[in-house]
C-alpha cells in the first residue's frame, strides 16, 4: 500500500507542478511581451510610460503601464505570485518524493562514489542554497549595473555547477539538480525581490509618499532574468526523461549549450515584441546548436580506450551470455515478479525475464544500457563496462537469439 501511495503522490505532485509551471511561465512570457510592446502617446495619464492595445477572445484591451506607480492606488489590484510559489513548492516536494526518497536510483552513481543517500541529499540541498546565495550576491554586487557582465559570469557559474554535479550525481540526478537550482533562483527573485518591492511601492502610495523608482527597476531586472532562464529550465526538467541527453559522455556540455541557446531564442521574441525588428539569424544559431546537441548525445556513455578496444575485439556473442547479464543486472526490477524492495511492478511495464521480452524491448535496452548508461539507474547493480560492450556487440550483430525458446 505504501508503494501505491507514493506513486499516486508523485503523480499528483507532478500534475500540480506542471499546471502551476504553465501558469507561471505563461504570465511571465505575457508580461515581458506586454512591457516590450508598450508605446508612448500624447494624453496618457500622469506617470504612465506607455500603453498597448490588444485583442483577445472577441474583445479589445487597452493597457497602460505606470513607470513607478499611479497617483492613486486602485480599489482592486491583482498580484502575480502564487503561480511561482506553487511551482517551486510542488517541484521541491516532487524532488523529495522521487529523487530524495529514491536516492539510490535517481541521485547516486556507484561508478562515481560510494556515498550514502543522506550525504547525497545533503550535497543537493547545500548546492541549492549555495547556488542561490551566489546568484543573489552577484546581483547585489557593484557588477549589477552591467547586464553583460552579470550574464557572462552567471552563465559560466551555471556551467561550472553543471560539470560539478555531473561528477558526483548520476546524469539524471544532475539534470534535475540544475533544474531545481535555476528554478530556486527564479522563484526567489519573485519572493525576495519582486513582491517585496511591489509591497513597498504600495505602502508608499498608502502613506501618500512618492515610491522609490529604483524598486520598480530592480524588480523589472529580476523579471528579465527569469524570462531568459525559462527555456533552459524547461529543457532540464524534460531532458531528465531522455537518456541520450543526461546519461552520455558530454551531458554537461549539452546543458552548457542549452543554457546559451535558451536566451538566444528568447532574444528573438523579445526583440520582435519591442518592435526592433526580427533577428532571423537566431534560428540559424538555434538549429546549429541543437544539431550539435544531437551529435553529442549520439556519442554514447563515457568509455576508456581500454573499454573501446575490448568492445571492438568481441566478434561473437552467445545469447546465453546476454541473457545472464540481463537477468543479473536488470530483471530484479524488470520482471513479472519484481524482487527489488520498494518496487511493486516493473517500471514502465518493461519485462526482461524471458528471451521474448528481451527481444521485444531491444530498442529500450540499446538506448538505456548501450548508447547511454541510464540503466541500471545509478548503476545500482554494478553492470560492468565489459557487459555493456557485450550487449553492444550482440545488438550490432543483429541480436540473434540462437536456440533460445521464445
């Protein structure tokens, strides 16, 4: 019953996380586009910096923005914050249920270290805190007035963090760790800066005082940061479901490229919304970058020269040897009667306890255990490189079943 409850909890949290994330990202994209599309005209109310006309759902909308605040506070004011808070809270809860409570599968990697689950979780939490503190310190440093320097330093820091996490966690865990880190930076922009600044502006209006324009400028800057970080976060959250991204040799470099490509793509839309033309070159850069990502993902898991030589020398493989590898390394989870504690049924319904099932799931085996090292998760059953090489040679030979009974 505990296993069923955990599964349903995971599903419920994932659903909530996705729905809240759509709401947050949607409002973020909309308000950045709205802000960039504002135009000045004569006759605007005092303090208004621009307006935009929009049509949607059969009606027309006239929207004006006040550079600091209106002269009088309106009777009804809508705040946009719970979309961000709910996204982070549900995402962190999901990380606990999936990655922390199952750290041996989704966080640890026996090929990299022999850490305990507690140590791995501690490093993960410390990484989130340290990453946010570093970002906050950078944004409050004298460099905060240089958008370019902030962007370059922040990018290099995220790439370094990615590489570091890849050295201690398995690829899937490192992907989700980086997604959680960037998501934490984004939501704390809302919680620590944007909303408090807006509350200070409202408080000044209620007192009849003129609000500090620096508060609005700072909030706008953090909102722009969030806008440019959104696409990389989405990739990291979705990419941890695709082994060729997270469980191959150049996984950290793939993340580094996406961290650059995401802002480049946002630049196209932001430039168009601002009425400054259409930088079509962006799509050429994006296409070239994604082709490079696909190429890097095709190079397979990390292998030493000795392992590569070993793989090339295998000329003939008996299915009995393949079956033994699968039964000893995979079928304790992927079987009609699962032997691994905490798993009720075979993940994704993949069974590997008969020759027919092994043949049926050949493609998944090739992706997860040959072209990547995603399986076994965290190499928890210690599949050796020689065994992966034997599987690769068997698949390359056409995956013959010999005299095995189907």
